[in-house]
């Protein structure tokens, strides 16, 4: 919406891009479409590489309470 308002005010594409904080091509794309931009979620979320070790990490963190274990130490252990 802000891009369209600035364009109606007569600002150049480059000036709009600088003010909004995006590239000139993005400004062109938004001005070329009549609809508001739509965003779609990522296709499938990836599984964490820590998933197989989740139970161990939770147990290890719980056993150290109220102290904490640095993440680097936990990473080295797994």
C-alpha cells in the first residue's frame, strides 16, 4: 500500500525502493499487480537434525537444573 501511495505522489521507483527498504524490481512487481501481494507458507517444514537426540538433551538439561549446560557442550556430547 505504501508503495502505491508513494508512486501516486510522483516519486521515482528508486526513491520508493530506498524509502521502503526493498529493491527497485520489487517496487516494479508490486506496481504491476493490481492485487495485494500474497504470501504462501513453505512447502514442508524440515525436520530438525537434533530430533533423534531430543530426549537425551531434555534429560541432560533437566539433570543439570538449576544450573545450565552450554550448548557447545551438549553439541559435543551428541
